[in-house]
């Protein structure tokens, strides 16, 4: 076969583009022979980013970034567009796996001391890539434009509103107004489709350039210290002596890892399908709880478990402090030992971080403060609490059941535990306090003044006024006044 015409054709392009000068160093640069399977997670993450861009372009052809039509467009993709559900599932699971592999890659870099001299800038750029990836995950959830997205964005904006001095202006800028609506969705669509991918493209290019210029970090050896004066000479000697070209040696492992990555995306997409959308976003449904994606459940748990006076530090101070420590890490600990066995404090910090995030994520799913979302229809009101009640009190019991109060409040131990149990609420609050609590809310309880008529509020409070412990009912049967009506009231229950 005569290949001369093909070579001539390729040479014509090469004489104008000089691709060999660009691609050649990337393909032929030497890497340490110790750079094996632990080094493939960067390539796996890059593969998933390319997949996200590809599937995202396809989804953008059918998605309508309008508050009135976004939910319907997603339902169309799920149930009417040919293989639309699978495309959405690949995009969703590609996002989850991209965060997973990037997290593993960051932990491997930390344990291997790859942030030390001369790779300080590589580490900082990697931090930027990680933050952009998390931002892609959050903005992608917002674009589902369902109940979880709406209230999750509300929580996010409440956090942004606490930024000193510029909080309200920041929220107004992000949302494009005072409420979560079409302006907000359009801006998050622009962030997710244009701004963040553009930033990722730029950071990835810089990251790859730094990897080529500074070299791939060698597998650390105990006792091998990083000395800024001698490091480059030692590294060059070792690479020349025992190195290997990136292509095809190291690239072969990357290709296997890429194949595994694509297989996992297809497998998870086929088995589990896409995420959402759930119900349409409705700001009037205040008795709901946002359910963020897995990666943000630990934040959700912390916000619910910590006392209110610590929230501002957690939301504003802790992220700033953590980012400062991570950015300064290569400058504080830029030389010395790299091997994790010689850096026990680093190992302890990483284990503590992983255990803490795992525990918080677990609590976010099972903690007793989480509402039992089917309690209002799945758990009946105890018979003892409706037996012998007046018609008005029975009406109040029905309102308590139908308004989903049992999701957060328990009766006889059954129901949610996000709020206090109602069995003895009449010993803790008098009638006026009960009315105020129902109408105005307080603590973690939303205000129901706009959702209940005055007659319904009266009925609910009448029913709650009967919530006394058993001994108090017995005392009431023998005396003309209940303990709350005596001069020495029963002390509030805690």
C-alpha cells in the first residue's frame, strides 16, 4: 500500500500546526518507574471531565433553563426522549465518580508528599480543580429544579448571606434578585455550562503543563529527604537511570484505568438511573427538608447538629481557615520526609478527616433529627389521645395528622424526632404560647400562620392542651383544677 499521499497530507498540517512540538514532550517525557497504579486517578478524573462535557452538551440541547419549563424538560428527557434517561444517568454518575476519583487523587498526593518542593503550584492548582468540581456538582443539582434543588439553593444562599459586609449583595448577585426564580436558574445554568467548565479547562491545562515541567512525583522512600538545593539533580539522575517514557509504558496503565472508568459509569447509569427530578419546586411547601447529593450531606448534618451560635463560624470561618491551611501547606512543609510512614501526624489528620466526614454523612441519613416524611400518613394517632375528646379537640387531632406534624413530632414515641414530643407539650407551653408557636414558629419549626385558618389553629391548640402526662390526667380527675391552673405550676419539662 502506498502511504506517501497520506504522509504528504499529514506533513502539510504539521508544517503549519507544529503539533509534534506540542504533543511530543507530553508523550515522550520520562516518568519514574515507580509511577504505577496509584497514579492513574488523575487520568480517570480527566476522562470523566471529558465525558461530563460531552453528555452535558447533549443534555443542553433538550434542557430549558426556565423556572416554568426546567422541570418539564427533565421529565421529558426521563420519559419521552429516546435514551434520555440513560444520558442523564451517565451525566449524574459521571459527576459522582469524578468527585470520588478526584478525592482519592488528592488524598494520594497528600500521603505521597507530592505537594512539597518543587510542586507547590501543582498542589494549589489541584485545590482549585477540586473546588471547581464540587461547584459543578452543586450547580448541577440546582439545575434539576425540583424540591431538593429549590430548598438546597435556599440553604446555600442563607449561608452566603452570612458573609460579612457583602452578604446581602452577594445573594442578590447570585440570584439576580430577591427571590429564587428564573433569574437564579439562568445564572446557575451559565455557571454550570460556561463559567465552571471554562475554569476547569484552564486549570487542567495549567496542571498538565506543571506535571510535564516539574515531573511526576516519585514514589516516596523512607529516609529520602527533599532538599531544595539538590532535589532537581537527584530527580534527573534517577529518571535517566531508571525512568521510562510516558508513552507507551505509563500510558498503557492509564488506558486500562480509562476503560474501567467508562465501564463503571455505564454500569451505574444502567443499574441506578438518573437522580430526580422529584416534585416541582414550591416555596409554599415549608414542611419539607432539602436532600442534597451525597457529597454535601456532611454539611447538611453539621448545620443541623451544631448550636445556632456556631453556625456563622462553621459557614464562613472554617472554610476560609481550611483553604488557608491547604494553600500554605507546601510552603510550611515543603521539604523533609515524603513517605507517609515517616509523617504520622499527616496520616492521623487524614484518618480523622475521613472518619469525621463519614460519621456526619451517616448521621445525615439516620440521625433522629431527620424528619420521618411518611409519618403523617403511616403512623396513626394513638387511640388514648382521641378517646373522650370533644369535637373541637378531635378536629385538632385531624389537623395535626393531615398537616404532617408527625413527621417532626412524635406521639407515644412514634413519629419524627426533629422537634420535641407532643405527649407533654401542655406542661411546657400554655395556651397563648401554643398559639404563638403554631402561628409564628420558632427554633426549627416553620410558621404555619399562612397555612392554617384561625379555626384550624384553635382546634390544634385545643387538642394540644390535652397533652398531659398520665399522672396529670389522674390528678385532674380528683381535683377541679389541673396543675397548670394552680398557683404552683408544674415546672417545664426539658
